[in-house]
């Protein structure tokens, strides 16, 4: 039987993956301090790979590292979310417009493939798979926009709200609404409809923000804290 031991050079990555899953599952809620000693003992590891894992999660926007205070699961205020989504709607809308101008056979095939992953995940009710497919779809739109400065800015902002966006998929009906929004966006992109692609992307972002707000108000309160679709 093959060994199940984790290779030393992959240990921190495995720890990061386990913590990532616990954060997404809200086992480690927003604002919660991360007890390094307890986790190291629980996983049977030293604090070195744990700290390396926390650096990985900090780079993803899931963990906040505060000097002399330690690591905390990231949380973001409603005001900051509103501000970030306002900017994202403009920037990603522009990226979608640019992508629609640059569609070719290869881009069409890739967007269809990524969209099928969304369809399959939604049909299975697989939220994690849907989230990852969604990330990949938006990344392909950015690639097609062919503007590294635009792409870098969007990716930085997306990192800040990654946790909130994942949680929003638990809002009742959000998976189906997001899928429909992607269908409309895909149709506009494949048709080279630049204005429609921009409009669909902006409305998709606004709808996502509304879903986050609904989740925060109802099913996922934080105990540690002080749109219409296009056709």
C-alpha cells in the first residue's frame, strides 16, 4: 500500500488547504483569532509549516496577519464591500467589453468549456466546484481583455472579497441566479456584443453584492464584529 505521508515540501500546502476548507465552512468564522499552538498540536506539526500556510492564506485574502497580535480570519465591513464592488463592477465591466472585442475560435471554445463546469457544478449543487469554476471563468475574461494593469487591479480586489463571495453562494437561489447571469454574459461575449457584455458583467457583480448582504443579514451573522439581470 502506498504511503499516505505528506511530503515535507508539501506540508505547508496541505495545512493551508485544510485551513482554507475550515474557513470556507465557517468552522473558523470571520474575525476569529487563529490559535497557532492549538492547531499545531491538532495537526501534529511544528509552528513553522503552520505559519507558512498562514502566509499563503494571507496572500489569498482569507487571513489577516497583525504584527504582535497574530493571525485572524479576515473580515471586511459592509462599507468596504460596497466600495470594492462599485469599483469591480466598473473594471470587470470594461474587461468584459474588451474581451467581447477579442473573441476568436480558441477563446470561444475555452469560455464554453469553463461555462460547462459551472453548469455541471450547479446541477450537482457543488458550491466549492462552482466557486472555483466561476473564478476560472472570470480569469479567462481578464486574460482576453489583455490589459495586465487592469487584470492586476481586479485580481487584488477579488482577493479581498474572496471569502465573502464564496459564502454568498449559500444564499437561497444564488447558485441558480449566478448561473443564469453567466449564461447571459457568455451569450454576449460569444456574440461580440460589447455593450451587452459590459452591462451583464456589471449587473452580475451588483447581484453578487446583494447576495453577500443577504447572507450577512440572515444566515451568517458575524459574532466577532463590533439587480435586475440583462436580457
